[in-house]
């Protein structure tokens, strides 16, 4: 299942996981979101232009890697470094199977009668 995460949802979740009184952490989250937006723009450009580009220079024609891929890699590295520097507070993920005893198991014998 491939689903694109909304930027606003990502920002809300990140903001809920940091100390909002710490302006440096808020700035880090805002930079993180700005980098994610740039990464998505680069991915769109790569999807439109392709991974390989053809350059024509006079009589010469050659194919090379799309320069946006290099920029995408740089931004991804920066994003990972920034993510590691953000001081996240403890975050508990709610258990979705609570109250649902069956979960992913098959039916119980009592369910068949």
C-alpha cells in the first residue's frame, strides 16, 4: 500500500513529539518540513524528466543521469542528519488491536456456531 503522507499531518505529528517551548526544536521541525517539500518537488521533476536525460551539444548527443538525482541524495542526507538532531519526547503509539480480540487470527470455534 503506497500512500503519500500529507505535509500538514507530518508537521502536526512532529510538533506533538517535541517540546514546544524550545524554539530551536521548533525551528528544526520547520526546516525538516521545508526539506521534505523540496525533496517532493525534486521527485516530481525526476518523474517528469526521467532518471536519464539526453543532452544535445552541436553534433554530439549523449545521455547522462538526471542532475536532480544528485540534489535529491544531498537533501535526503541532510534530512536524516536533521532528524537525528531533533530531540523527540517519548511517544506512545496507540494499540489498534485493543478491544478487538480476534486481531488477524482466524475464527475461533465459538464463532463458527
